[in-house]
């Protein structure tokens, strides 16, 4: 099973991944990281002492994958791969073109797509980015898609959730990896995929 974490830069992909691993009491996790068109490098992360390494392993414009046995997660079925993707943006930097194409391909082939949207940023700008709206449109056709309003503990986060619900609907899960809000709901969603 593959779970892809997507969102704009700064949406909290690495932090949420670390919070999920903590919630499963993972102690040692094998990680692979690579740039598009590149060969993977491998590492092993000890949690919680090396948790910050998750934030630094994924190269800019690259991918980070953590593969874990389903039994360890309490999620029936095969092994699970959690793939953190590069941040998607409307930046026209030609170097990001391949990373964005690879990310979109992974989204379309994944079993689960966790789409992270920074609720505090949405509230501050009083709008939802074109990238997030486009990802939501694509995601609505995928059975394993769920939008997540992240950073709800930040100033403006709660009002951001209200705004995001208008565009993302009732499937939206408010969460904060820092305080643990929404982690149980995300885990329940993942479990529902394998039933």
C-alpha cells in the first residue's frame, strides 16, 4: 500500500509523517530518499531521538519514502510505504517540472493521498491556493483521497478550517501534528482503506 503526502511547501508533510510514526510507536524506520530521475539513497532513523532527520532527509525537489510492515501499524494487508513528495506550487521554475510530473503520477497511482493544506495560511490570505484547489479536484475522483487542514493550532488555524471546508467539503480533517489533533482520524481513514 502506498500513502502519498502532498501539499504546498511548508504545509507540514514531514511533521505530519513524524507524528504518524510516533503514534504507531515506531522505533526504527528504514528510509529512502532521491531526486527525480535519480537513484535512491537509504538511511535508518531511530525515533524519537532522530525524528528531526525526517525533516532533513528529503532533498529539495526530491522524495522521501518510509516503508513499514502492516502488522507494525495495525493496518491489515501488505507493507505500507509513506511517500513524502516535494512541495507543489505554482512556481514556474523549470527545475521543478520533473518533480511535479513525478508527484502527479504518484498521486494517480497511490492507494492513499493525504493532501495537506496549511489552515493558518489560508486564513491569513482568506483564500485557497489554485494548487490546492486543483489537487482537490483531482483527489475527489480517487477513493483513497482525503484533504487535511494542518496547523490548526497556529493563529488563524481554526478560521482557516472554516474557509477550507467551503472548498474541500466535509471530508476535510482538521489536524495539528504538534498537538496531535486529527491523528486518530487519519489513522482511522488509513484503516478504512484496507477493509
